[in-house]
């Protein structure tokens, strides 16, 4: 009986694509989970509580370990401070190790304190700027303590009205404060600089696009790199081209993966535009970005769907997009491009995207000791029901 996996093997026969190498790349794929995505969250209007929501960072790690158990490639967890503050950081690091996890990028919070109403690192008040720098430096110390090698920085800084502040002065403040942060980085640590087109500022965001983030990184030094959030662009922006440009400049630090329909919707990645996700991974494979260290981190807000299941589905979607990108016949694609055969070149990409890679990914997961069907495995285990009972008392963690 011919299986779905056999069909993939038959399709690759004679193509020059080594199926064994594809499987090895899939086994090596690493996706970083965000601790904050397991907490109660919501929109600007309300927070929607879910049964069994974690009450502290240790329970967030336990939920993340479930995602890793059934997917096999979600080996690290990004932390957010002060949301993930604990009495003893060693306990948090040790618990992650016990669960088979690593602690990933450390994310400072520079947007919720009342003092940051007019900005943090760009604030016109020097005292507020000093406070913001001190918080980021504290996060650098935390990163050293827990074994993290990255600080992931998103600024909500900006203005909502023309004339509210000097755009020139804000940039000068930004470069001055970020230079202090950069100088405090530990050896072999990266500063990942994120950008966002709008929100919460609606007139001018201090780091509004990939170009403004890239310019800042180039002024700071080689350890500063750009982080791309898929929801932080205007409609129709060609994100895969940004990926190629940033990698060419040696400044592609990684991603915050999610999906969107209208704005920064933070939906399950691949749920709205799976072809875009595939195109991004096609570029990542094309330039060898994963081998050179680009981080694949998730950043989503699961408001109505079960959080752990949504995270599992996200990891699966990332794995399948990567698998499809690995199946692109690049030799044939280069021939078609060189010949100016537009239709053939496009068909090669669409052919890879249309391939049913679910049997291939299921095989890889099983080889990693994970589940062929991660959602079914998670549901049958009863973890969600158990923690819903165990976490009845106490206040659930929430990001707002």
C-alpha cells in the first residue's frame, strides 16, 4: 500500500533533493515558545479567562513542556519581565532543565509602566529614560543568570499627534539609550530590535519599520540584529523580501511569528495566509538563514481558542511550512529563472507548497519521540482537564 510518505519519496526521485537531508533539517528545527502566550490575555476591551491558566512562570513552563512533548521541536521558552519575575532565578532555570527546556530570549517590558506614557527609551524626561535603561540592563543580568543569549526589545515609543515631540530629538535619545544597553550586553549575546508600524502610537512610531530598525542596529554594532514580527507591517508588504534584504545585510535576528487579516491580529501562524508563511520559509532556506542562527519565536495572543492547543497547532504549521520549503526543487527553479520562464518558476514553488507534507512531519515527530498527531495526543492525555482542577485557586497570570 502506497503511503503519503511514499508519494513524497516518489515525487523527489530524480529531483536531486535528498529526502534524508530534508528529514535531518526538520529534526534540527527549533521553535521558541513565548511564556506570555500561555497566560490569560485579550483585546483592548477585555481579558478572557480560561480554565487552567498558569498562575506563575513555573506553570507556564509546564504548559510549554506539553507543547514540546507532542511536537518535539519547541525546545526553548522566551521570558518576559517583570511578568515572569520569581524569587529565585536559579529555580526557574533548573525547572526548565528538568522539563527538557531551555530559557530563550529575555523580553523587557517598556510599555506598561505609567511613567512610559510618553515613551521609555525615547521619553523627553531623562529620569524616565534612565529608568528604562536600568530595566533593560536588569534583563541582561537575568539573561546571564538563566543562560539566555538574547535580549528581545520592542518599544511602544512614539507620538500620536503632530508637534507632540521632536522626531529628531526622539531619534537622538533612542540612539543614546540603546548605546548604553548595547554596551552592557554580555559576550556572545544578541540585541534583537523589533519594529512596529503603529499602535499604541498612531502618528509616528520611533521604530516603525525594518529600515529604521536596521539603521539603529548598524549604528550599534554587529551584535544588534532586526527581529521581524509578521503582524507589524502595512497591508500587502512583501515580508519575504525583507527577510532576504536583512539576511544580505547580516542583520536578520529572527522572527515573532503570528498571522493577521487586518492589523497586528496575533492569530495562529498560517491560519490566514499559509502561502505567505511558506514563501518566508522559502527565503530562509534559500539564504541559509536558519543555519546562521535566525531565531524562530512565536508571538501570539490566543484569546478565544485553547492556549496550549493553539500553540501546538502553531508549531505544527511552522514545521509544515519549513518542510514544504525544503521540497522546492531549487536546481529546476534556478534553470527556470535563468531562462526567464516565469510560469515554470512559479509552478515549481506552487508544486512544493501544494505537497501534503503531513506524513513526512508525522514521521519526523515520531523519530523525535513526539506525536504523529500532536493535537490528538494532547487531548487524549487529559493534561488540560488535570490542570484546570489543580489551578482552581489563586490568581491566574495575565498580561493586562
